[in-house]
C-alpha cells in the first residue's frame, strides 16, 4: 500500500492506495501537534481499507509546520554570523520599500535577534583579510553567550570560497553540539548576498522546530508499525525525515507542493496534461500551472515578506478558503478573508463555538452544501447557526442573509480568480488554453464560477479532489536539489567546463540516491545584464545550443535577442531524481450513486438542482444545475454546464455560460 498524509490549516487528509482502490480519511487538524492528527488520519484510512500498518510500503507526508512557524514568527532563537560591517544585511535588503506610496509601511522583523560580526573578508578574487584561529574562537564564544538555539553563518563571497565559513561552522558544531548550524555555502551556494543570507537565516530559524516535529512523527510511525515517513519538500519531491529536519527552509511549501504534484498526476490521467491547479482548502487557496503533466517551478519566493531562494513549485497563495471570515471594513464594504476560522472553532455551521460567518456558511445558505451533510470528524452542519451568523453581518451591511452569502461567495471567487490571473495572464499565459482542475475540500464548489470568470470552458474534478494533496504525496519522486553560481563566459564557456561543473554537483548531491537521474537547468544572461533566464539542457550540453536556447527564451520574454551580446552562464541548477510510485485512480465500479434534488441559488435565482451522492461510475452524465456530493468534496455545476465521469473517476465538465452565486 502507498500512504500519503497531508496536513492543512483545517483538515488533515490521508490516502491509501492498494493498487486498485483509493481509501481516504479526513480528520480535523491538531494545531498544537500536527503529528497527532496525522496518526489519527492514518488509523482511519487503514480502517477504511481493512489493512494493517505493516501493509504500508511507502509513507509520504506534507505539512504546514514550517510555513506556520515562519508566518507566526514561532521559530528557534537564532543568531547570525556575518562578515564585519555586514550584520545588518537583512534589514538593508535591496533598499526598497514594501509599498511604493506608504513610506512608513513596516518590513518584517529580523528573525536573527543576536548578531556576531567576524573579522575576515573574502572578495571576488580571493582572501582580503585572513580569518585567524583566535577570531574563530571569539565568534564561537559570542554565539554561545547569545543563548541562541540555532545559528546562520553567512559570509561574503562564500559561494566562491567557503573556507572561512566552513571553519566557523565546523568550530560551532564541535564546541556547541546542541546548536543547529546553517552555513550559506551548504544551504545556497549562489551569489546575491541578501537572498543567500535571508534563505540561510530562515533555514536556521525553522530547522530545530521541524527536526523536533519530525522526530515525534518518526517515533509515532515506528510505534504504529509504519515505515519511516518521507517528507515533501518545496521542490515537489520528497526527502527522508532526517534530511528534511536538517534543512527547514526546503520544506516551507511542503503542503502546497503535494497538491501541485497531485494536479500533475491527474492532469496526465484525465486532462491531456495541461491544467490550472486550484486548491481551495479551509484556510487558503493555492494555484499553479501544469504543462504536459509537469508543475512549473520557480527559484525565489517571498513568504511573509521574507525571501527564500530555493527551488520550489511555482504556487501562488491567497487567503481565501472555506473558513475565510466575512466582515465589514471601515468604509462599509463587504470583505472576505484573509482571517480564517481554521480548525478551531471553525465555521459557525460546525457548531463548535464559531460565531463569525465564513465561506462555508455562505455555501450552505445558498444550497451548495446539504444541511444534513456530515464532514470530517463527524461534524454535522448546522444551517440555522450559519444563517444566524450571516444575518448578524448582514445587519451591518444592510443586506439579508441570502444577499450576504451570495456577496461573500462572489468576493471569494474574485479573489481566487485574481490568484489564477497572477500565474497566467500576468505571465503571458492564456488561461483559456487550460482546463481548470479544482481540488481541496472547497475547490470544486467554486470551480464553475471561476472558470466562467476566466473564460475557461473545461473543468476536471478528480474523484479524490478533497484529498488530492495526499494522493500527490503517494506519487512523489525522491529528489535533491542544489544550485551553484559559476559565472562562465567567453572562451571559458566550453562543453568540458560545463560538464565538469555538473559532475561535481552530481557527486555532492547524488550520494545515497540509487538510480537517480540528473535534471539540469542553466541560468543565463547577456554580460552586463542584472538578471537571468533559465534554459533546459543535459548534463553535457553544447554551449552553442545553450546560447541558442537562451536567445529564444530572451526573445520570448522580452521581445528581442541581441546577436552581438555575449551569453554568460551564471548558475547551474541540478536535481537528482529517483522516480516515485505511479498510482492510477479508477472510478467506482459498485452500485449506482444516490440521487436527489434540492434548491440552490444560481445567477440570483433559486432553482431545483440534481444531486448525485457518492462515487459516480464511469459514463454517468449530468446537466447543470447539478451538484456532485463526492466523498471528500462537492462539485457545483450551474446551468449551462454538462458533465461526464471518465474511467479514472474524474468528473469532466464543459460549458461556462452560467455563473454561480
């Protein structure tokens, strides 16, 4: 059996795939210790499958521990060791402002509270000021005095000459064995000192917390008879728990990455490979672009205003989920999110003490959710509580509860459509060329309205859409990523030199990965430019072919190429990849699903909608207005949409004339 467990802000999802069928579980997330919710979800999934822990051959886990700690500033007490005169590197950053016209807009507080400056200096052409042994001892003593639990060591030009940084890191590890040490030449051996320092500090800040969490999870898995879990990295591949615990910055997007991998898997199975992934859970919405079954990746991202420059899936996140709270702003306008009711107390309709109206409450009031629905953890929806919360907000706005609910859904849809425009229209991608693949517990409910807004005519709703992130974990490759700045141009840009650099990286990264295959990218620019474009190439590329690929990429991005410009190879990005399992979900083959009808609101009117309950068999057809109540999610199709179930159990819908809400 293949086991994947994904922790979200509201629910923890588990998927077991036994080669034939998917067995799923969804339980409330346990924020104080996510491992408790993980093990509960595993037990429920094993119970549903009628299996035992020793039947599980592969266990992969996606989490939000690192993301939450970074956003909530709940990481380890961290110190920064920097070259003398450069300890304020994080504060100075790029000397820009978060907001152009808000001169006093605050920047995030530095994560490293203690700072130690080392008397040394490496320049681009070698050592300018030697690092003395006595200075190494002084730095170690200062770090010990700071009481820090973790330390980031980031010296100038350590990507070219890491000798000074390596000596300090080695002495700290020797003298302070309980101290976590993140050295920038190990975390990110690339130029641009601010991005390298920011990434290294984040790595130091998160690693102790992540290491403790994964230690608890490994112990709990061993006690239950499960294999040691692999952990999803931001890059979309998994690593061992030990590797993940040593490098916290690489798992910041662990949760969204699993969903992106799952979207790629279903895109290849049911959508011809090209989809826009749209993951709406209880707390947030993550969107991504999948081309030919592969998720796009990026090299840099800001999370909570802080820069991380590591390989990661290109996912854009907005604060719009089923638990997003509706509120009236000081100007009297209706707003939704980013604050969420989360897992506790949850939406008002959960009956757990929540009093503020959420998107889930609005969907219940509009008939998209059934009042007698039972959600994860035995939660039964309370329609009266939802209407009471909506009416209370409506009084502030001068609206009744139905108008308030419809307004909340429209606003949430616009926010999510805006997120999809960020990864498509704003990057020169036409969203109409793609199918929309909604997943997460709430995604399919909003898919048709968002597709209509963007001119998308096809929707692919997976059978396991509510737990697709967990299914993606079952299909993840083992992967190690690295990148190195090389700055090669002119006569030095030869095939032999490039191949030697790639071989050196592969030797460092591929150790212990049996059967790993290289995946290489080359970041290039014309000499004199400030930024690079990445082109693909093999491990032994032809420099002329790389130059031609770069010229074509430059022309596509900027509208021209420079025949007189001298191409410069700036960075080499390498991933060593071991292909993971390939689960292929199938449609249900049992009896006919349940059928019913209920009133739901579409286009400002109440209509009778056909309701299909349970797992629909292949070939089943439906015409909107229709509602598919799938095991972990609900697909809502307004008038003008038609749907058919394929062999994988995905609901393939087409249309787009109708609008929800």
